[in-house]
């Protein structure tokens, strides 16, 4: 993938998908990110091989909230993992490129897409975001929780922005550093970002972007015991003017 993005390169996931679901596993140490691996592919493939299924298969809730009203076109799902977001986008009428660094995740995603009847609308692409040079070709670029110990978030989000075509939408969602789940371990604190930090890193003020949403948004998940817990997401949705 992107790296799972899961590392966006990448995938870069260090946390990723299913927002809360991933956290509930990863942050309790139930998922081993294999941070001693020599490269992103080995790290994320190793994580996915630990279980036959890592994510719930449901789309990330902020994607649903922010993309449901958009006119379908071409979409790029960075760090697509096992394909929950890509399949949801395809069901809404999008033609999707689903990118992840993990071949294991991509194979699962393709299987899930076939089971859902969406295989013709999704192209699965293995790519380490660290080595990827994006072209401004997509009507929607979605980067959901691209947190990774291998790729700085400023790099992964900049590449996401560079893939948006003129008139297209950039949607970036990440864990807010001041609203993480109160259990488990959260890797390096520099992996997470506030809305202001994200906007500054992308140079949104005075740039070619019209910012539609830039906020910290509360979300309810379940803790390891099944009780409700509140975390905070950083959500950015912006339109490229030119």
C-alpha cells in the first residue's frame, strides 16, 4: 500500500483502519507492527499474517460522513488495508484505486471486493508511499489514519494532496494527539497531528485549496472490555481549486 495504511507507505498505518477497531487491537499490543522489520513491506505483511482478518470490513466513519455527498468519480484510497473503504466507495459509484504496501492486505481486499460484487470498480495497487511520486489525477483522495513509524505523516499527507486533480477533494483523517484511546501504547507521539499542524504542513492558507472542513471531531469506540470510550479524530476535507 501504501503501507497500511494503513504506512501509507506506506501504509503507514501504524494504526489504521477502522479507526477505533484498529486501535482496540493495535494499542493493546494485540497486533505486532513488526517495527524491527527491514522495510515497510515486511513490517505490514508480518502484521497482516498474524490474523486472517485485522479490520472489521466497515468503512471508516469519517469517510462516510465526508464523502457521502460527493459526486462519484475517480478515487484513491491510500493505505487501503483489507479494502473496507474502497468497497464502500465502489458501492457509491466511485472508480477506485486502492493502494497499500502490503500484498497480504491487497489480496484480502480483492477477495472481499469479489465477494461484494465490486471487483470491477476497484484496482488494487501495491506501493510503498515512500517511493511513490503521485500525479494529480483523482477526484477524491482519501487518507484514513496513515500513521506509521516508517514514514513521517508530513510526507504521507503531502503525497496524498499531490494526487488530487484540479476540482477534486482531499480527505485526510488521523488520530488527534490529545484524544488517543486511554489504553495501550501509542508508538511515537510525533505520529499524530492536530488540524492546525496538518493545515500548516500542507500550506493550505494561501494555497490552491478551499478548506471545507478542518476540525477535531469526537468519536465513540469500544474499549477492550466492550465499554464506550471517546477518542478524537483530526478531519480535513479540502477542494483543489486549480
